[in-house]
C-alpha cells in the first residue's frame, strides 16, 4: 500500500484536480493507498482574504486546469463566485473531527466540491455543518466541536508542520512513500505515469 501525504488547502483548485487525478490513477494501476491530507492554509487569519474573482492573472493561470477538468468530468468554477476567498481553518478543524469518525475522505471531498462546484462559502460554520451531515456525521456534535475549538491546536500544529518542517510553499505538494512528486499538466495521464514506477515497486 502506498503512503501518500497530500499537502493542500480546500480553496486551491489545483489541489482538487490533482486529488481526482490521483484517485483515478490509483484505480487505473490497481494500487491501494493511504492518503493523508496535510493542511496548509493559503491565507491565515487575520491576514487579508484574497479576492480571486477579480484577479485576471490568477484566472489566466487557472486555464491549465480546463482540459484536465473536461477529461475527468469536473464541473469546476475557476474561480468560484465567493469573494473574497474564504479562510479554511474551520474547514480543516472539521476535517480532523471527520477523520476521527472515519469520514475524513468523504468530508474533504465534499468541502472541495462545495466551494469549486457549488460555490458555497466553506468558511461559514453553517455550510460546514451541512457538509458534515451529508458526510454521515452528527451535525450538532460537529458544530459544538468547532465552537469549542476541540481541534484548533491540532490544526494549527499541522499547518506549522507544513510550513516549518516540510517547507511547503505551494499546494498541492504531494509525497508518495516520502518522495516528492511534481505535476505540470494535472491530468490523469500524467498522474498515472508518475505513479507507474511505484506500482512496479509494490509488485516486487
């Protein structure tokens, strides 16, 4: 089984595309993997939130994702009409709660898609509670855990680890069995070719 560390932020479009490509490539190669999300907030409170809706340079860079989105059936808004871009600390605290309940993967997928497909404000407590319920979690227990800050320290420690220990400066940064991989096109084909050597190692 591959050990994959996926350093990410829920408001990074490249992360969602890479995550979908990763899952499809694993399936194509018949590989099993333990995928661990490693939080890296692109904008931490109280830094000013970023207005991605009116950033033409950013929009131009997003064009690289159009073709992989088309190929993989991802209906992403690039960027979503949620301005300015949400903080993601609460969403990640929710992820740690969901992870404890064995629903981390389901929850995280819903958070990415709520923002990039449904254009919901994933910095909003009510939105996150709705997504928690859809993920099979107890909404009120989830809400109380966030209100009480039960996972705040764990989330902050994870973000510090990403920045200070892993030295991650951009997301997604992906490690497969400890080896950092580099993406250029974010397509399923590219991801499959990157993982193919690992498939050979797994079968030895």
